């Protein structure tokens, strides 16, 4: 992990996601890019030139305020030991900005915040499913200022998304002291493909884990969260499974529930 990107929803304060991303970058000696995308122009009433001018001026003022926050953020990140912090203010749609910037980053850190459109489960769903890089979603009430990820819970269902999440989370898993796999009903490919053997994969990477199976009549999200609570987990690793194209309903039910209810950061990969 060499390049970390974090989406800053509110440039006026130190959000948990920004604090988490900076601490992670400092621990890994990775670069950190913090990007803020202020709200754009609303759709004006037809032929109302005065409205458009006022709103344009308002947007420009917000962009300047966001840019002015940069030096303080950079000084703070440097004081934590982040080697190359960068502050970016961009206009446009956050999903497009983050997808483009993801091309030169290894990890995207997102903040959950129901008061911000892109911090709601629906907004986060769109970002996770379109970013093209692994994401860590940091809950709004997260207090972890040292993301050592020593205790990790893996939500496992055998899907391509779950396998991809394992692969991308490997640098974190290799440093974990305790790994618990919560295994539900496996999703098999709909055509003949080589089998992925979780036990063999873990052995090849010298990873030991405890296995807990989800009963057929149990609520998977509840089992994952209760296991994470009992294990005092620092991180939950899971695939982000998308089914439809409507906001948070793009996500499968378990993923959606964890976005709503988890108080533990979620490592997600689509």
C-alpha cells in the first residue's frame, strides 16, 4: 500500500475518515491525498440569470474556503508522520472525481455521515461500486486514531467480490494477530471455473484463522457484527456485491446492513 486517497466530506473539521486515513498512511509510510468536492451548481429556474450569478458566486466562495483549509490539513498530516500529504479541491461529481483519482491510488478511505449525501449508505454504495479500488468505510462515530488492524473479521461467501477483497486486503491481513472468518452460504460461479480454496490460499500466505459458520436460519449481518464485537475487531473485510442500479439498493442485503449498522471500519471491494 503506497498511495492512500481519502474523500473529505466537510473541510471545516477533522472527520474520522481523514484522521483514519492519515494515521494509516503514516503507519505504512504511504502518500496521502485528501480530496474535497464542494457542492456544485443547482439547476436554476429557466431564464433566471440573476439566480445563476448568485449561485455561481456562492460556489466559487465555497471552493476558495475549501482551498484555504489545505495548509492546515497538510501541516497536521505531516506532524503525524505522513511523508507526502496532498490537499486537492475539485469541482464535479464526487463519484467521477474519486473514480478518476483512484487510477493512481491503492486505497480509498470514505466517511459515513448521514448528514452528507455522499456519506449516506446510498452515496457510499455508489462510491464503493464505481471507485475501481478497494475502499475502507469509516463510521461517523469511529474513534480509532491508530488503525493497526490487529483483529480482523472476514465476511466470506465465496463470491468473486469476496475473493477480490481478500486479495486486496492481504497486506493488512499479513499484519493481523487474529483473523476470524465468518462463512455464509457460498456463491458458486454460474459456469465451470477453477475452485478457490480459502484454506489453501491462507496456508500459502501463512495466515491462520478461526472459522465460524453462519447457520442457515441466522441473519448474516447480525452474525458478522456480533462476531466483530466479541472479537473487538479493528476491521471487517468483505466483498461489496452489487445487484441492481438504484442507489444503495445496488448493494446486496448484507453489505447494505453493514453500511447502516457497523461501528467498525469496513474494508470493501467490488
